[in-house]
C-alpha cells in the first residue's frame, strides 16, 4: 500500500505545531499500514473490521479531545487531524470513532455522574467497551423533538418503551446512550446490552456505509436502575450538544475522503493517456476539475482549522459547526464525483476507493443533520428567523 503524501497546496502545515504534525503522522501511519488495506474487503463483505478497535484505543483515538479518565486530552486541531486521516480509510471507520468519542464518551463526560464516568470512560477510551447513540426514530429523523420513546419512573427504576433506528454500532454496543421522553422532558439514559427488554437488530441492504454496523434498537418494558440516567442531560439541547461534537469531527473527517479522491484522480490522470502521448492531466477540462478540487479542499482545511481554534477558545457556536459540516461534506461529495468521472470506467471499480467514498459520503450528507437542516441553521443565524416548520 503506497504511503499517502498528504494534500497541502497553501502550506497549511505551517499552521500546525510539531505536536499536531506528530499526531497526524501517527494517525496517517495507522491508516496507511493497518486500516486502509482492510476496507475494500470490509466494504464489499459488509463487515466492520473489529480488529482495529483495540489498536485505535491504544493510540488514544477514542474521545481524544476529552480530559481525564484515560482520555488523551488533545486539542481540537489534533482531534480533527485524526478524524481526517481515519476517514481517508473509510467514512465507516470515522463513524465508529465519532460515535464512540463524540456521541457516547462526550455525553458521559459532560452530563454523567462521577460513578458513570469512572465506570465507562476508561473502558470506552481503551476500546474494551463499544457504545452507540440512539436518537433517531422511524418517524423522527431531522426532527428528533417529536420522539415517541418514553421513560417512566417506576419503583425507583426507569422503564423504557419505544424504538430507535439507523443506530451506528447498535447491535455490538455494550452500552447505548438512549434519548427518551419523560414527564420532565427529554432525558438521556445508559442502557447496557444485556438488559431485559432491550434488543437490537441490524439493518441490511445498505449501499452506503457498508463497512459500518447500523441497527434498530427496541425497548419493551426495559427496566434500568435510576442511576443510569445521565443526571446533567436535560432536554433535547443535551443531545444536540453531542451532535455538535460529532459534526465537528465530520467537518474534518470528510476532508480525508476528499483528499483520497483528489490524490487518486491526480495520479491516475498523470499516467493515463488518450488521443496521443499527452496524459489526461494535460488537458484543460481535466485540470479544471483538479483545480476545483484542490481549491475547495484547501478552503475546507482553513475552515476546519479556524472552527477548531474557536472550539479550543470556547467560542464556537453550533451554527459555526453547521457551516463546517455542510460545506465540507458538500465539497467532499463533489470531489468524489469529479474523481469518479476522471477515472472513467475505472472510477466505478473497487480497485480504487472512489466509488466507496462517493457512496459513503451520501450517508455523511444525511446523518448528523442533513445538508438542508444545516442550511436552515445558517439561515436562522443570519436572519434570526427559524424556517424549519
Ligand atoms: C448509516 C447511517 C448511520 C446513522 N447513525 C445514527 C446514529 O448512530 N444515531 C442516530 O440517532 N441516528 C443515526 N442516523 C440517522 C440520521 O441522523 C438521520 O437519517 C438523519 O437525521 C435524517 O433523518 P431521516 O433519515 O429521517 O430523514 P428525514 O428527516 O425524513 O429527511 C428527508 C429529507 O427531507 C429533508 N427535510 C426534513 N425536514 C426538512 C425541513 N424542515 N426543511 C427542508 N428539508 C427538510 C431532509 O433534509 C432530507 O433531505 C444514521 C443514518 C445513517 C444513514
């Protein structure tokens, strides 16, 4: 497997510290040597390569930007660079890391009791336990505020009834963060895998994110101890706080997929010849596509870097992260389409990663707030008028 040379048109690396470059190099080497060689087969067979989990735990990738409880305590730039490298392998691998860190460890870290943190965070950080995040329901996707899953207090326990769907890692998770309606509003709960009344079943037939596990979660009089409620997660805004963490990682991650598509197209068109001895890359129409890709990737890197700096300074707004997620997913998807085009027929075959990235990025456009929803968040930020309804 050839080593990834990196994509850096504007001397972006001059913005990075020695430590940030080292973190990226560690993630890059892991992806080049361990992860990337597995994903052609993983995608085709629809099986997540679970052997990578422990290695990613050892490297500190899970909850990397959280402090304490065994977490690496990295800056948001370092965390973003890890996401970028990981998604270069496959969006399904980045989804695993995003869910584990941003959607499971973050809510326990931010909203959990000391006992919950001590019990779960070290295991999740090490990859000894896997988590999932259950917010979406069959009838409530973009609008989770309508959720039907209910939790009622009974004899000192909580009893959950309802269904969640499209849940990454649902059937392999040791613990599910489940959002449910209570008489006090929406609250978050920790539901352990073996709890009676809780079951998970996998969704089949996906033509995108094939290397990622996606499940439905079913709760039928599922009784959990009172201590399994996240004490500080009050209202839907707590769940949305987790989504902001995950969307931030996506904004960086998709740059990795875009870079892989760009670099594949650039090197392919430099060697492939048609109509004489000139490589495809010598034609103006081809250069126009490469120029578009490198320009958008470079702008996307600067956007991601700036939002990370705002996040480190405690100044980031959800609407900033919406712009990052929406823009960088859109440009990554377009890079995948252009790259597919430039490879001609070879663009559709799994000798190259392009079609896999393209199919995966269709999911990334939809999950963690669709492109439309982030457009409306930005629209509300600049007009003051919410246009969701
Ligand atoms: C592979 C995969 C993994 C996932 N993992 C998770 C997970 O781990 N946990 C979890 O909770 N969820 C997960 N999801 C679910 C994901 O977050 C939802 O699919 C997403 O929120 C969109 O909801 P929906 O699919 O119901 O689409 P809908 O909300 O039905 O939207 C359909 C279309 O209508 C548009 N639309 C909706 N409302 C508006 C509006 N007001 N204005 C304009 N357009 C609108 C949308 O933008 C979209 O284009 C996952 C999804 C996928 C595909």
